[in-house]
């Protein structure tokens, strides 16, 4: 926890780590942004002239300023959840303000996951295409090989590789700045691009303005990562390192702009004349491709790790099916989600094989992340209002960025038929999973019936001592969703008393409450019937692994140590040797009866939910329970009682 609390401390090491973790995506955007924009301009039968070049560069500079610097670095980084960032952390901060905020959270989360598929594809492909300036190389096989190796090493953790990220990205950004300056000194008139007049003039007068904006947006696609990685690097380290990053990015864009103006008559956008590699001296072409590839891998790694974190948070917020999550190293925040890893790998390889060239991938890129940014704007607006910011300031923020991002969204929609449909399709499929899982949980909760547990104190006490009933277990544990100690699900009582009377020395009720804070790890114990019925409430942060088996045993050990309970076996032969009694967990697994009355929509949601449930982790594995100590009882989601049936008895 101390490391987590100190993460916001401004240190040289923290700034260096920020360069490696946070800025990979936005830092590799010079590889393809101007190439994409001028492909659009030349494709629209327009010439490359100073007005167009200055207008494009001005749009890039002010997009980085308004979108990345002001919205994310200055404003959104304020919305930290105990030091954690990301769209689900933000949702946790504001979800009590309005129930419908789950919609932008889910949409934004799915859009970010879709972006996690396209980013590795376009960055690695753009880097490797740099070799085609001088050599004939098989780009696709090389890209697929790099991506495959990248996804294979995820299972071993990225702790060691991560230590190299900062220095590599520092060199990358320094080289970007130096290359840019080497061309800026050849034509200082390029500095006119800092004047917003040129951006406004381009947008007002150029008939391709909306199409051009779709390319301009590529320069800021990594802005969401600034917020997502807040917990790894800290607000102050990100803000300070961004000053250096932004400066080098702008210098590089300006340098590319000078080269484009110098070669306006012969420049043909594409892999062989990418202005990014054209400003690199011939003798440094191969080293630059190697450095660009390393930067692309780092950018991809950041997106992959971010996807793992996003899914892990979604699972604990009940927005995604329970899946296997592995912690490959002891480092905080290091996790690996096998199913998501290979889903991303298949998606990335599919994108590469489908589009073949980076310039064609540009068409699929940007649309999903624009949607994610719009969703963040909605959630941040609610956050600012909850922090008592003046209404007029919140309104200015909201409408300003809805207009900016709405404009970018419309411009990116023009890419839909040219490849944008891919990320929209991926995001939509992911949305059906998240939304169905969320709605199904609401439907299930609607049919959970609670009873007063006090009404059963006497029965449970007598059952525990009734030797005519075979002992089921010494310590019998049920997981309960009841939020209050006075209540219990009727199905648990049915399981203990009626379905198969279960005699035990001690009955335990374990409740897990996922908190909005990321790293809470608290519990409380209440003795409902001293020595017979005990309830444990765990309060776990949404980033804490729910290993109920280990957590429960830890609590029991502390209770035994404090002399609050005695778990010695009551069997005569074992009791005299002071041997601990056996433990058994009982899980109640709901199924949908064919007699259940639901609307058509709810029935479809529940059918989809149970399909997803079969593909996800079992209840015992998701709660970290040892299957040899677990009994699973199937119960209908809705009990159909005889009262629901009307029969007419015919006379004999």
C-alpha cells in the first residue's frame, strides 16, 4: 500500500517510468498520422501547398493542446480513485450519482478494448514498413511474428522488460525531437503552424475538412492511456513527462511538415515515402526502424496490459463473465488474462491480414477511441459536479468537449465503410457481453427472496445438535449475497433445512462486497448464534483478487488465535487429539427453469447469460475455492410453487 500511496510523488524515476508506460501509443503516432492525412488530401485531388501543410500541422498542435493537455493532463487526471485511473475507476467514483452512467462506462470500456486490437497492428506494421524505403522485405510475416512473440511473453510477466521501457522511450522521444529540429532549421516559416488561424482557416475553407480531421485525430489516440495508467505512474510524473513528450512530438510533426513542403511535387503518401522515415538520414534508416519497432512494441504492450486491467476491473464490477486471471510477478498491477490475451492476438493478426498495409489500417483506427473519449467526457462531467465545481464550469467543459469529440466522431464516421466497421463490430460484440452480464445480474437479483434469519436461530441450533441427522460437515460455509446480517436468501435456508438437512458444528455465512476503492482489504465478523452461526463480511477493492478460500481461512486462523472460536473436531476420536474439524463450502448455482415467466427481451438476455456462464470460470474457481471442499447445488432462478397452478378436480 505504501508504494501505491507514494506513486504520486514526483521523482526522476517516476518520470522515466511514465515515458515507458504511458506514452507509447501517442508517442508512436508520428509514424502514420501525416501519411494518413496527406493520403486523404491527395486522394481528394488537392495539391500539397503551404496553406494545407500549415493548416494540418496547426490542427495537430491544437488537438494535442485541447484534447490531450487540457482535457486529460490537466482536468481528467484530477479524477483519481485512491490513486487509480481508467474508465471503470471513474465509473466507480460516479455510479451512485445516476444508474444510467453504467451505459457510458460499458460503451467506453468496449471501445477501449477494440482500440487494444487495432493499436498493436498499426504501430508494428508502420514501423516495419520503414524497411521498404531501402529493402524489399516480407512485411506481413515479420509483423505477425513480432505480434505473436509479444503475446506469448505476456504469460511470463513484463516486469523485466518493463524496466527497459522508460530508457527506450526517452531515446525515442529525444530522437523524434532532434530529427524534427534538423528540418525545422531549414525553414522556420513552419513555426507559423502554432497560430490557430491556420487550423481554423483549413476547417472553414477546405471541402475535405471533415476527412482531414479523421486523420488529425490519430495524433491524440493515446490520450486515454494517460488516465488509464494513473495508478502505475502518478499524476505529477505524468504531467511533467508530458511536457517533454509534447515538445518532441510537435517538433517531429513540424520537421515532417518541412520535408513535405520541400518535396510537395514528388511526395506520394505510402509505405515507401513515409515522411517520418524520410527525415531520417540514410545511414540511420535501419537503426531508426529498429528503434521504431521497439517503440511500437512498447505501445502495444501498454495497450495489452491496459486491456488486462480493464477486464479484471470489469469482472469485479460484475460487467464481464468471471475468467481466469493470473498474477505472473509480485509487482503491483502485474496481471495476465489468458483468454483476453489470445483474443487480442487473434484480433491483431486478423487486422494485419485483412488490411495488409498501415495506410489502410488508418481507416479502421480512431473511430472506437473517439467513442471512448466521448464516454469519458460524460463521466468526468459528473465527477466534476460531484466535487462541487461550479455548474457553469462543468457545462463549459461538457459542451466544449462534446463539440470537439463529436466533430472528430463525425469525421471518423466517414471511415466506416473503409475499415471503421471492423472496430465498431468488435466493440459491439464486446458490448453485448458486458451489457448482457450486467442486465442478467439485475434480473437474477430481482428474484432473490430474503427471509429474516432470526426466525431460524432455534432450528439451526437444534439441527446442529441433532445426532439423528448424519453430520454433513464440521464447518459448513455458504456464500451469501445478503447485504444485511438480519437477512439470508431463502434458498440457503432451503438447502440447509429442507433439500437435504445438513448438520454441522458451525454454520458460516460469507459475504463479499466489492468496494469502489481499488485496494480495500477489510473484514468484520459477527457471531449471530455464538459458536453456531457466524457471518464474515469481506470488503474488497475492485482490484483485489477474490480468493475467498484463502481469505476465509486467514480469518478463521485469527479467530482461533484470539480464542473467539473453537474449530476442533467434535468427533470423539479426533477431538481428544485436538484435530481441527473439516470444512465444506456449498455453492448454489442458479438455472433457468422452462416454467420461468420472463419477457422476450429478458429471456434472450438470460439465455445469452447462461451461454456465457458455461464459457466462463465455474463459481468455485472464480472465488478461489478448492473444488475438493465444495458442493454445488443447482437451484432454479425462480421457484414455481403449487400456488401458481390452478387445477380443477373432477368428480368421480
